[in-house]
C-alpha cells in the first residue's frame, strides 16, 4: 500500500514542512492570498453571495469562523468556508492556473475558517497557514498534470469541483496534522464530494462550485480526523479520481528532499477584471484596436462606420455567447468583452453592471460581431491567442492580436497593480486602515504568530 499513488500523496502531504517552502513559492503564494482576499471581500456584495449567506444562517454552532467583511456575523467553520468560497468566485475574479483551474478559492477559505476553530492555546501561525495553503495548491497542480485532457479549457466539468475539493482536503489535513492513514482517508472522502457539470457555467450556481470545494475538503479532513475511512487507493484507480479523466495517468510525487513545488515552476494568472480568463486576451486586443480607431474621433467609437467585428479565438462553447442577458453570461462571453472593450477602452468591475450589459450601443455592436476559430488557436490558457479585426464601411480593416495579456503568468501584475486591485476590491467592504492592515499582515505572514489576526 505504501507504493500506491494515493499512499505516495498521503506521504508527501504528511511529510512536507515549512522548510520545504522556497522564497519564490512564499512570495507568489502571498500574492495569491492577497488577491483572493480582495476578490472575496468584493464578492461579499454580490447577489449570489447574499443568497448563500441568508441560506447559511439556519446553522449555528459554539465553534465559529468569520464571514469575510462582516464582524457581526459568524458561522460554523464549514459554512464560513462555503460562504467565503462562494464570495471568492462570485464574480469570476479569482486567480487561474494551467492546467485550468481556480486554485486559491478552493483552499484559502477552508484553511482560514479552520484556523479560527482551533482553541486559543493551539494558535495556528502564519507559516503553518502558508504551508497548508501551498500543500492544497500543490495537490491541485499535480492532479491536473495526470491528464493531458486537463491542459485544455474544460468541456465537461468545472475543475475546481474536482481538484479544488482534493486540494482543500489536503490543506486542511495538513493544518490538522493528520497522520498518513488519515491523509489517505481525507483524499478518499473528498473524492466522493467531487465534480460539477460545466452546464452551470455563466449562472449563479457556478460560484457554489468553489464554495463547495472549500467546504467539502474541510469536511473530508474533519471526518478523516474522526476515523472515517475511504478507499486507500483513490488516486490510483480509474474508478477513483480517474473517473473524471479519460486519459488519467497518475505518477508518484518527487521525493521530499528539496521538493520541487509546481508554484515555483509556474505562477498563476491574476485577473484585472472579473470574467472568464479566456476573455482577457480579447479585452487586450480589442482595447488596442480601439486606440487605433479613436485617434481622431473625440474618444467615441465611430459605430456608424463599423461594418463588422471579427474575433479569432479558440473554440470554447461556454464562452461563446452572442447576446448575454445577465452579468454571469456577460462574464462568459468573448463577444461581450470584445464589444465592451471597443466601446470603453478597458474593462472593469462596472463593465458587468446591468445598465452596461443592456446599453443600446453595446447591443448594436454585438449584432456586428462574429467569431472565427483558427485551427492553430488551441483552447489552452498556455497557448491561446486572440485577434480582433474591425472592418469599416470604407473597406479598411483595423486589427490587433494578443498572445499574452497583462496579468497572465508570463506577464504577471506588478506589485503596485496587485495592491491597487486589492485596495479597490477590499475598500468596497472594509475601511482603509483594515485594508492596509491586511496587506501588511499578508506580506509578513511567515512571521505572524497567530494567523487569526488576519
């Protein structure tokens, strides 16, 4: 049994310690934590978050954890992880990795909620939190690399509901200091919570995927800590995690001696506006085209002179929405983001407000927009591109192409832009001194003795 993939994972989860963390992993993960807190705080104001918050008030417990941004409202750790996880993904504003998943939102709400549930005499340090968080990120990345199918933008299920649930379980198992047998059981239990169909993308249900991943991973680890048992080879079997991938090929993890973290090898993408990652290439290309178009027209797009807008993008069916009617559909629409960026020059949180989704100028431009799927444009966040062409009535064509948008792991946000994003998001809920306090705490997290201060 010690030679199984599941046993190997359990051994690594159990064996990794803070000394294994590299400076780059610590720095990158702190950026991820800061960004995730910001988008989660902003997300607490969304309709879908309000709904799950109201629903969760039916639960009460002596042990409770904070709902982000609400000093007067606490929930049992499971439901705090759920609500905060929903908040993180409620606007599709959270980080994205390759192979495709949203890694932080499934893990951070769970480990923060769990850390608050520890008795005062067993304080969880910031370094313990960082280690558990990184174990959860690492498990997600390794599982995604067991399938070449996972390297493309998904077609069947939303990845955080599978690998995110497993990552949350691993992170919580680490924080609870579970032994190897209980780590195996935590993974096995989590696998039975995993999976959600992609049909619910672009609806209010999609944010529940990340909330459930955080909650279910925490629940799996807690059940394992009580001795609940599952299949000890859950990562080895086609009928285990292999059930989600047609080409599942599990591999043993590297040895603990100078452990090579995936986050050391590849950063995450941090979004500048709240929408599906694929639309970020479209926004940058469309913004560039607009700059060429409005050089001499009083900063207004000359709609009457535009014959057609062509977007060359990969074929991703759930982001092909010609006429979105809600903010959630707009966040999953190549066409909407292209037309919004052409009209406004950039994208923001406000781009998805109802009055902007339904404005006549946007609707007029959407009617002129069509997609093309060049065969070399693969649906992978590593290799896709977007080309936007505006064909004018006078026969001229204005085009631009984006191969790597600003915020992608190949072109990471500068520190000051990451902080601006966090401040803008968090200040919608918190006073300025609290916002600055979070930045300082996260940047010094490895030195914080009791992470409940966060």
